C-alpha cells in the first residue's frame, strides 16, 4: 500500500472482553494492510490491543474528568456517593448516572479525535455512545459494532436488567427521568451537541440506540438466523431511520491471537491454575484425539468470574423483596466445574478436560481437579474450538455461543445473567445443545442447591456428549455462520466508509 493510502482508525470500547474481542480481529487486519489503528479502552485490555499492532490509549488518561486517577469501579462508586445513591442497587444507580457520565467523557473523546484525526471511528453502541457523539461533533464517520444477538437484543437485555431490579422497564426508565441531576445533564447534552432527541431516559422505543441512525454502517457479529426476536415497534423504528444492519457472523481472529480475558476491574490479583502455551495445549488436544479420548472445554466467561457488580464472583441476585438470594457467582461456577469433573473426570485415559478458571485466586477453593483436567486462568478459546472440541460447557455469552457454533461444537449452556439465558434457550430450540438454568434458593439453602445444580450439570453433559444429533445440527449452523463474511467483510466495510468519508470531506472543503 502506498503511504498516501494509509488511513487512521480509532476503536472505542468498554473494558469488557465480550465487547472488545470481536473488534480485535478487524484491527489486526487493518494494521496488516498498512493502516494505523488506535484504541481507547481500559488498562486490562492493553496486551490484547497491542497484540494487534494497534496503539493503546488508557481510558483513564483520555477521560480525566471521570477517572481522576481512579479505576472504573472506584470512579463509579465515587459518583454514586457524590449523588447520594449509595442505598440503591448498583445497576439502577449506574443508569441514573448515565447522562452525567456521558457529559464527562465526551470532551476527552473530542480532544483525542482532534489530535488523531482518524478516517473513521468504530465503537460499541451499547456502552461507548460517547464516541459516536464526539465523532459526529467532529464530522468523522462512525461505525457501530454490535456484539449482541441482532438489532432486537438490546431490548431483551434492558428487560432482563429491569427484572433483576424487581421492576418493569418502564419503571426503571421513570426512575432515570425522576433523577434531576441526570435530566439536567441530558438537557446540557442536547444543547451542546444537538444529537440527543430523547427524554433523558432510555431511548425510545426501548431497545434502540441514540445515534444508530447516524452510523455510516451498523455491524452485527452474528447472522439473522441467530437474531433475538425484534418487535414490530423496533422494526418500524429501524426502518424509519433507514438503518441497514449488516450481519457479519462471528469475527474469528487468526491462530494464536491474544484475546482479552481473565481480568478484573479492580486490582488484578494472582490467579491459580496451570500455565501452558497455546502450542502445548493444542498438542494435548491432538494427542487426546489421536487416542480416541475426546475433548471437553469449559468456561463460565469473564463477567461471572470477574468482580463487576452485581453479577461477579461474590455477587448474588436480588429477590422480590430486594434481599440477596440464590447462588453467588463463585458457587455457580464451581457447581458447573464440579459437574464437568463428575461427568468426565478420571485418570489420563478419560476425555481431556480443558477448564478456563478466570482471574480469581480462590477459583479452585476446595476442589481437586482430576488427572485428566487442565485448569488455567485463561485458555485460547477460539484456537481450541478450531482444533475440534467434542463438547463445550459455556455460560452462553454471545461470542462464545457463535464461536462454538461456527466451529461445529455442540453446547451445554449454564447461563448466569443478561443475554445468557436467552442463548441457552436458543441452543435448545435450535437443537445444538442442552441447558441448565441458574438455580434460585432462599438464604441458607445454598449448599443443597449447589449440590443439585452440580448433579444436573453432570447429567446434561453426559446426555449431550452421547447425542450425535447435536453435533450434526451444530455443523449445519457453522456453515451458515461461516458464509456471512466475517472479518474480511468487516474490513471491507470499514475501508469503504472511510474512503467515502474522505470524498465527502474533500467536497465539503472545496
């Protein structure tokens, strides 16, 4: 590529593996083509971002108005205290503060855009809307990368959050609009940037994105076959705004690529487990396959094994009375992992078990893995799936769900929260897997409930392992996902958008 053809791109994503990882493969390919890629994200993602060749920008430094030298959780809890929201559920308080946070992060985004002058901004429409506001303010085209299950998925995510707070979505929306500091911030945003046209609560109809209609392209990391249901009201809104969603399928990265995984939002403590290179792990898989042993992969994702409230390692869900109940993230994960060990644990002649533990130093507290298990804080999930896995126990996050199916891998889904229960049911409905729902119980019944959950996970794993039809159906789904275009199509769209933006800028400056 001639140096004059090289362009600069800015990726803006939250410090959340599920949102960041699909974008890394696109950034890597842009870098390979000679373009200059920059990222704004949390320090926990630095290694994965720099592994693509991109330049890392720490969100704490880009947005000093928010962070003031603090990590994301410290900053959020400080704001919660400042606005007298300490007694409220974390997610309710976070949504009330949404407009205040946007007002604080947009200036830093604008400063960075003025410095970098990128050809396009690629951003998360769910948690990084400020990037689109800043790009629009600076006349730079922006492209959303939606990592949920289609255009209608955000509505279901909001509904799930409201349900966890023991209220309707309408009631949660009203609480946001009753919060005067948030409403005042929204009015200032409307006045200053001219692109906020809502009422200060969730954008209406529920499930739409505030600036999606302004996107130069709206990319989705799945295919229409796997979309969550989209209501007629949402379909009408998308059509009215002339939004053309582009389904790419999963954005699988190259072999050996570093992914963002196994992180905490607070201080990173030392995690326990084995430490093997990707090459060593793949050799273990190949050896097991050659011996006819089979391979089982297990991962409960990054959020439940992390420290994000209210759904992390030490968190429980709130009941109708607001009191915490059910299994904690730790109890849920350990129950699932012990179910794997109960189903397949043996000497070195049993199926090879590969278990991703996450970052907690007490992940295996009280558990002794069998001889045929490899347990590590982080595993190269995509590489292992591509190598051929007989069964994948997963939390059902959107990336894991589509990555597994794109590699023809049947599932047992043990969901925790958000979109995971919907994906668990989708696995059953599509005939690609079985599910074990997150159990509920009264305080004091955790031990008995965890034991029953462990037994249910074991039974589901054994049933799925013996069910050849799940594998056949997963293979059929894999062909559909692989045909969507993936990373090459995403790169093609990003380059086309930036080229059109350059033409428009040239015409405007003439």
